[in-house]
C-alpha cells in the first residue's frame, strides 16, 4: 500500500437545510465515491471538525508516481464547518493524517462552468470561491488538485449567494446523479491515474469518458 494516502475533500455546508443545494455538490460527490468504494460510514474527527471515511483503490498502469496495481489509501472527507471556513478543517486533516498538499484533492462547485461540466486542475487561485480562498489561506499553498463541478451562473440578476444556496432546478436534478457520479470518478482518477490522464478522460465529451 502507498505510504501516503490521498485526502479527497468535498466542499459544502453542514446540515439538512443545505444537503440538496448547489454549493454542496462537492459534498455529494465524496459521499458517492465512499459508496462506490464501499468505504463504510463517515466517522467524526473532532480535532479537525470533519467526517472521514476510509477507502482503498489501485493505481493505474499509466500513473507516474505509483507502481501499477499498487494499493492506494483514500481518506474521503466532508467538513463540519461552513463553506467560508473550510480552511481550518482541511489544514487540520492534512496535519492529523500526515498528508502533503500534493495528495490533497478538493471537489467543489464552480459558477464559471456550465452546469454538468467538469474541469480538473492543480494549483492556481480561488476564482472567487470562498471555500477555496479559506483553504489556500489556512494551508498557505495553492498547490493542490481540484475537481471543478460546473453549476452555471445565476439567471438574471439573482444574487450569487442566493443562487448557490438553493436546490438544483427540476431539469438539473434529472442530470445531477450523472454529474455527481462523474465528479466522484474524476476525483478517483486524479489519485489513480494522475492529472493529465484524468484531464484527457474528463475534459472529453461525455460519451468518451467511460
């Protein structure tokens, strides 16, 4: 097994009132990945104010840093804090589990991408996303991987804060399960395949992903 696990964090807000909102799509993706990997229930980590499930997977033959077939430990987390204060829990998780930022993958909603679109990247700024902003400030680095999940811009003059805290539309809800599944698969691919192979797979048209 790889000595250093990957920490995959799905951003969102805690509590039932926010479960189905656009801002929580990262949280949804990590829960889906935990189910796909039969990782078991999320256990509370009081020190980090987070909930963590542990899964395992195997490295792809195409991965640049792992032996093909090597078992990789995955720490799947969602946070007990609200989106704007995501940084403290993420920094605490990295410290508690001895994970380097190079093995951190953050799954989050993105207003700058059309609904249903995924983009994978490593490093860069926060793009106005308050969760990312706080993680960068708390960890003092931008050098971690992200799965950007497109939720589109709010229509008309609807305030952004109102838009991201509302549930998906009825049309979006029909496509949401596939989007959440793809986001979960993309986070897994970053750990097993590496950035460029994962980008080639998930930046392609949908029919070519699977």
